[in-house]
C-alpha cells in the first residue's frame, strides 16, 4: 500500500525460504527501477520468511502506482514461483539501471563482522553510498559466496545505507579472519565496482 505522507509504498513478501531468496526479491525491485528505502527480513522457524519493504519509484521518487505494483507482483511470482532467472530481468533494464547506479554522494564503504550480537549468526554491518540496485548487488554477492541470510535490517538516509545482515556460512558463524577478508573483498567489489566503471566511462568521454 502507498503512503503519500512520506512518499513511499509499503510492500510485504511472505513465502517459503530458499537459498538466494533475498537476492531474488531485491533483483525484482531493481529490475522494475524501484528503490528500497528500508527493509526488514525475518526467517521463521517453520521455514517461512516475512520481508517488509519501504520503497519508491527510483526515477520519480514517489510511491508506486497501481500499475507498478501489479507489474512488481507479476515479476516476483515469475521469479520466486516459476523459477525465472532474475538476472535476466535486471539485464533487460541495464541501460536505465546503470544511469541510476552511481552513488549520489561520495561515501566511504565500511564493512564490519560482528560475532557477539547473535548466538547463532554473524552480523555483517555495511555502510555505503546509496544507489538503485545496491541491495541486489550485496545480496547476490552473499549468495554467490555461499552465505545464507536469516535476518536483515536495511536503512537509507542522507544518500547512504546502513545494512545489517544476519548470516551463516555452512551452518555456522564466520570467525576465520581469512574467510572474513575474502567476504569483505567480494562485498567491496559488488558495492564499488559499478561506481568505478562509471568513473572510467566518464574519464574516457573527457578524452
């Protein structure tokens, strides 16, 4: 539903959990050029997940229209239920998405591993410059590296995001420093690579 007062739309996704689900959902939003302003992800003990999102149109910065909501629901069903590759959908909007991908303001990226706040999970705290599709890139990187996301809190403000992901690797915490370093490198690449590519393109155009 839409909230005109804050200029956002609330969107809730509830379904059976599976590996890579959060990345799929975030990719559906990115493919529809929808910004995720905040989100909360919860995995229940019975295997169901409840994901709550506060979103807006990425280009017009307004709540979603009825048509956008219908298109988003159709996209989510095709990916989650029918198994459509979300990357294909993201690639179809690559040109428009790339124009929105560069962070609006320079923000230093910080990644921190916290093994004290949860008894079962490692909490990965990420602070980075906000851009359309960022959550999909982060969630995809975690999935590719074999991490399972059990809970997440996403917050956006002042052109930056502060995200916390409760994760496990092979059903355990991430305590080994070498593994942490590898995960940090993978996340930094997913977060910053698009900005680097854009800067290189801008430099080439100046020559």
